[in-house]
C-alpha cells in the first residue's frame, strides 16, 4: 500500500470509530455542536480518537472539495427556476464557473453548471440535498469531477 492512497469503502463496513469521527464532523459543520468537546461527548468518542482520525476519514462527497464539479439538472420551465439554483449555490459559497441551459422541450430544460467547491461552507452531499428541495428541480446529479 502506498501512502496517500485512497479507498472507497461502504460506511457500514468501517469500524465504529470511523463512523463516530464522521458524526462528530457532521455535528460541527451543521452547527449542532459548538465545540469538539461537545460533539465527541454527543457521539461517545474520545477527543484523542477524533484528532487521530479526523484528517484521514471523509465522506465520499467531501473528496471533491477544492475541485471543479459539474452538476446536471432537469428542471421545469418556469420563471425563476435557474435563479433558485444559483441562489442555493451562492448560499453554499460555491463558485460558479459556467452555466449552460438548453431550450425547454415539453416543459423541461436541461441545465449544466460547473463550479469550484474549495470555498463551500458545506459538503457537496448537503448541497445536493438542498438543490433537490428547490421547487421545479425534477432531477439533479453530479456529472463530473476534476
């Protein structure tokens, strides 16, 4: 095994300590815990275990931080739908690089947005959840990552 090598492993296959580290990170990033002390107490993890693994365990979507991500949407054709998507991306502090919207056919349009994720205040998984809640977004997915 080479140092710095990454593996994709299902969360339920990981030892509890790694899952608890991820829970602590989520509590801290969501604001549900105000400090590492509070978060580790909430999940039943020692501070030393958290600090030992915190820089080595990441959710799948978080590996895209600092990279360019291309999102693909199918949206309903009504005024303001693209604005809602852009506002959501702006709220997450994603840096939009390009936007391409095709002409609507049968009331639906395809939209492709490329963005930088390095300054985002939340993970890509949370952003995707927020984007899916926008009225008129029929489908959305990560199309590519660099």
